[in-house]
C-alpha cells in the first residue's frame, strides 16, 4: 500500500484512509473538532517555519557549523576533551537505550538499570563513598545540590558555605550555586587561595561554627593539584561543617581517594569520559556518605529481588513458581523525589543525564583500571611537559603556580593575554584568557598531537 | 502479534560488571620522591606524582572490547524503548526520535568548547539563535533562554525570573499557587526558589476552580504555575479569566510546557496570557529521552521579563546590509544569572532545531492533530472509564476497582509499555495515557487490546503479573529496606 501523506508530520504514520477511519470511530468529521480551544485564544497565524527535507537540513546545518572556525582547542576549565572510543557511540546509540525513558517499569528496563547501577558502582569505587546517584545535570548544579544538602543535614545553626575565591571558581559554577541557595538561609562566602592551593591558614580563620560546608576542588580550575586536602577536610569537620570536594572521573582515578581524607560529598564532572566536546554539556557527579542517603538528590538505582505472591502459579514453561532469587534492579528510595514528596523533595530534578552516565560507564569500562590510571597519569605528564616548553620561551612563565598540575596550567605573559590569545587564534589555536597577563592552556590526549605546533605558535607571537 | 520481551534475558541472571571474576586491582602511585617528582614526569616511567597526592589502588573491570560490546548489547536487549513498541507514558510525550537529528548533532564542527571566542563559533551561535527564534514563535513568547538542562530546571529558572521581577518592583511576594494535579517538579521548583506552595484543588470538571483561585490569590501571590491542556488533557477554557485573576492580584502566570504537543499551531501560551513558560524539548520536539535524560528545558518570557532571563543569551550583531548577520552573546540587563554551569545541553538543542525545521508550520500542526486524534481514538477503544473529557493529547482512564499499578504490570505481558499510573491523584487509580502522533491505528488497536485484556482479568492475575518480561515483579520494598546501591554493597552482603 502506498502511503499518501500531505505536508504533515513525516513522523505521523497515518494514511488518509486511516485518518478517516479513526475520525469515524471517534465520531467527528475532522481533527479540528477534537480541539476544545476557545476562539479568544485560538492561534490561527503561522510560525513562519518552512519545513525542509532531511538532506536539506543536514546540509544547512553542516554549512552553518562550518562557520565555526576550525581551531585546535587547548581549552579546559571545567569542560574537557578526551578521545571517546567508537564503541561508546555505537552501543549507546542502540535505540533500546537512546529512546527509552526513566525506568518506571523496571521489569522491562533491566538493561538500563543495570548500566546505571554499574555507573553508580564506578563512582563508589572512584570516591570511596558508598552512595552515588545516577546523575545531576552538571558539575555546577551538583555543587549547588551539595550545598542544599549541607543545609538540610546541618548539625549547627550555621548558614555559611565557603568556596574558593573567584579566580579559583568558575563564575558559572558560582552563579548556579548562588541561585540554588537563593531560596534558603544559606550564604556563600569565599576563602583565599595560596599559589594554587587552599590557603589553609586563612581558611582556618574563616571556618567557624557558622559554616555548614567547605568546598574545594582537586584539581582546581587552574589545573593545580591540591596538596593539603586532608587539612581542609579536617578544618571543616572540627566545626561540624561538611567537606565537599569537586573533581572529575579521570582525576579521581589517580588523585587521593576522597573518602580517605574524610570527604562528605563528592561533586564534579563525569562527562569527561563518554562525552565529546559539547559546548559545556555535562554530567554531574553526586556521591556521599551512607548517613545522608535519604537526603540525596536525584535518582538512585538499587538491587532487589523478584517478588512472588504467595501461592501464585505463574510459569507457563513449567519452571518453579518460587522466587528465583535472581538479582534485579530498580529505582529506589523514591520518596526523596519530587514526584512523591513534591515541595518537600530533596531536589526538583526529574529528567537528568542518564544517557550520558551510560556513555561514561562505557568509556570507563573500555579503559579499565589500568587504562584509566594511565590516562590520568598522562594528564599530569603532558601538562608538566607542555608547561616546561612554554616556560622556555622568552616572555612566558609556566606554570604560574608552583604545584603539580592536571591537564592544564596558567601561563603568565609579558604581553597582554588577550592580544596573545587573539594572535594564537589567528594561527589556529584556542587558549583561555584568565586575566590581563594570564593565559591558561589545557592538554589531553585529544590535542597532544598539536602541542609542538602550539609551542611554535607561542614562540611566534611572544 | 504482541512483542514478546521474554525472548530476551529470561534465561536467568545477568551478572553485573565487576563481579569478582571481571575485576582487576591496579596499584596507583609509587613514585619514590615527594614534591618535585616532575623530573620523572617527562620520561614517563613510574608515577608522575608523589605518593601522598595519589590514591593507593583502583579496582574495576578489565574487559576486552568484544566482551564489552556483548555486555552492552545484552543490556540493551533487556530494555524497552520507543523503537521497541508503543510507549504511551502520560505526560512524557514519547515520540519517535528521528535518526537524522542524531547525525546533525554529531557534526564535528559543532563540537566546540564553551570558552571559545564568540567570533570563532558563529555557527553555533547562529543555531542557538535560530532555536531561540523558533521556540519564541511556537510559544508566543518574546524572548527565550536555552540554558536550562531539563523541564524542572526551566521551571526553576522561570520562577527565579518571576522572583527577580517582583523584587525589582520592591514587591515582596511569598507564594506560588499550583493546582494539586500538577507535576511534582512544579512544587519542588517553587519551593527551591524559596516560595511557599499553595495547592489549588481541581473543580468537578478536572479544571482550575475559579472560585478557589480567587480565594487563593493575594498580595503574596508571585505566580500561578499551570499546564494547558492540564494533566488530564483538558483545555483550561477559562484561561483568559484565570490570567486576569492572577494578573489583577499582581502575580505572573507560568506555563509548564510538558503538554505543548497538544496545541502546536492552534494555541500559544503567550496568547493565553502566560508570562513565562518552559519548553520540554525532549517531549514536544522529539529529542531522545535517553533512559532519563539529557533533555532541555528552555525558558521563554514576554517582553517585559526579557531582562531577567538567564545569561548569556544570543542576539544578532549590528551589521550593514552587505555582510551576513553575525551573532554575539549578551547578558540580559537584570539577569538572574546561571542555572547551568555553561549553556545547557547543546547537543540536545541541535536535535530540537533539526526536528522543528523538518516539520515546519504544517508538520507541527499535524503532529498535534495526530497526537490528539490518536489519544481520542485509543480512548474510544478501551473498556476503562475516562472520567474527564474532552481531552486532547492524553487522557486519564481509571482502573476503577482494579489497582492501576497492577494493570500496568499486566500490560507488560501483552508486549506494550503501560501508561503512567496513579497520577494525577484526583483520578482514582489513574492511568494517564499519551500515545503521541507516532502510532498507527494497528498499534493503537494493540494497545487497546492490552488495556482490555487486563480489564477483564481477575486481581490475582494482575497481582502476579508480569510473567513474560525480563524480570518478574520486582520487590520495591526490599530494595528500599535494604539499599544496595553498588556492586560493593552486593559483595559486602556476601551475595
Ligand atoms: C507536566 C510535567 N511538568 C514538568 C516535568 C519536568 O520536566 P523534566 O523531567 O524535563 O525536568 C514533567 C516531566 O515529566 C512533566 O510531565
């Protein structure tokens, strides 16, 4: 049968005959009769959107995207590129994964639930904390949710959330945090940094019983590796405040295990694995202690068993009707969530980043423990190597901070940083401008092959 | 006829990765020296970091690519998606996700970092601008921000816009009014923004009770959050009056865009008097739901509120008539700031743009027409009562004496995904059903047959369902009583 369709939706399968038969069954003459919209608000105008064919749109978008300059990016500061193995696309794009939704019917969504359970397990292994949810939107909202959790579980009457000074906390992250605490009694204050690490002495002056949470990052947004993370955690705990650590899944594979220094909540970015560069799209980590389990925002997958109604005869194939004892998975502890607890929910999050979590788990499993550690170690080696080479060029000092670095580092330049970045862009490279005489450069497996060319470009524009 | 998921995975348990057999422990660190280990760094032997900065070990599965490929293929076979069969989950708009949108989002030139200079990402800004435009027209809104990464984030952003608006006017308002039948995120988003929630009961027709609304509004009312058609698919016919009541009290009207698929080309929230709305692009504009996300929840507002939208937005730069228009980012004058660390779920936004472009005016209008036709056709074929009508793209049937959750489990045995159950609460044993425009008549007949088979079955049969699925009825109580949230918990349980 040929399907005759007009210029309707190409994704509505109705033939004219089918439509007519269905209208008939419903008892109306046309679809318009089904709309109960008062005339005073009816829209009879047009959007002015011309429908295009698939090929046309792909060509149009390809042309538009080609207007993005073809630059080699040495950019990081919270959004990182690592090579994503082909396996991740091919398997995550299987439609059973991609086109499914939240696992409200676990009996037919065991596959995704198990994949999310494995993702949670990955985070538990990386953080050493026993509870990890199966996603927040991104690192910024995860940090903001951590602050709200700290407010809910606080042991004191305090209300201060202490975060790094602006140079060491992205404005976007800080902005999200400010918005998420706007409706609470919490206030956000900053503590100073000391050459790329927490200024522990200054922080100790600032933390008192009024603090509910101290937040630090490892690595920091400047790429420095935190050396006194245990002291920061201790300071927080001395005053009954939570210690919240921001990191990412690659860095966590190598750096000190958060639980080993007494971290209460780990947040950060998991999309560094599994997601290609995507204009800041992310996957927020949220892991915490057992005691805060019922305060966790977002979805949790747990293991369970099949339930058997007593005396029920169930098997058509003759197998035993008792409980199989088989392990199965389900979303659990949902009374924390908005669809049940409404305005008293731990968070408003509903749709999250589940498919990205699937991809992250795939990428991590692909690398395995040795691959992950190697990738992370290379993040240290490559940063040290490239910083050294830029430092050798007259007019630059790198790294600016006398610390170990992860993926990225700041570069002090004699010339104005903006002018240098512009010149570098002219030569096909993108780097960050972080201050008047400060650049930042990020190097990973994704751009390392161009490091020589970047060094040469730096030499030319010096 | 029915799709039988039992052929997948019924032959027993499937081990999670990192059961002991798969896992390997790798020692981490081990460099001899403390700080200054940079010397080792370049030559690559040993750890590039001193021990006190590293973890001790890492234990994870160490599997080959073929093993992993089988693992994930197997998992996918134990999962139901829109392409597996009908997925009439009410309020979720489970449409087909056109393949080409995925390819469009995969364009390597679109893979740019958010800190790129504006002049170097003109293509990205152009698409963002194009989508802002499209969404504005579809919703009848004057300005749109694409930043919120999901519907709930759009609600939160929108309520913060309302809050900023009132604060700017020196108006201290403390309440947000929400119909009791609204989605849980509405309540949670308003509360997160610091508002007290005032619940509004539905009237006998399932719509907003105007008297109750009049009684609820006051000087404290910051906003009313509403979806239209409402949760049971009914158009709020009194919307103009509702808007008047709220506006007269000095409040704003917020539109939850989850049900926009009912109205495309026929009514626009902006024309109904709504001041703020979010779009659920993973619903109305067919971007994949991904097992729970990522989606996107752009927020649109009327002109007067544009200055409060999240930052940054995209606009055209001034150009002379000879050059192509350029685009730039800008911060709205009194912006509420950020609701996402960067600019939201970019890859999802590309897919939404491509979908809207594919359908155009006629396609969008037809999508709604067919979505509403499908819901009405299906509704006419099922034996369960549908207390509220005339409904549009979705309906809330009642399971009556039966338990709606049990009916849903039984429907699984008939090879379909069941509706959303037990919500909204004012419909007893609700089964909220939204087939969307993508189903043909035959599939709708299958769905009706699944409903009707369950309708005629006894409680025992329903309570012991499902029997033909990958897993049988899962013990929710056990999962919650004894939370096992990682393989570590399984192992320490001695499982
Ligand atoms: C009516 C309604 N409002 C809001 C939302 C929240 O949207 P999201 O899940 O994208 O956060 C949903 C999602 O299911 C919904 O159905």
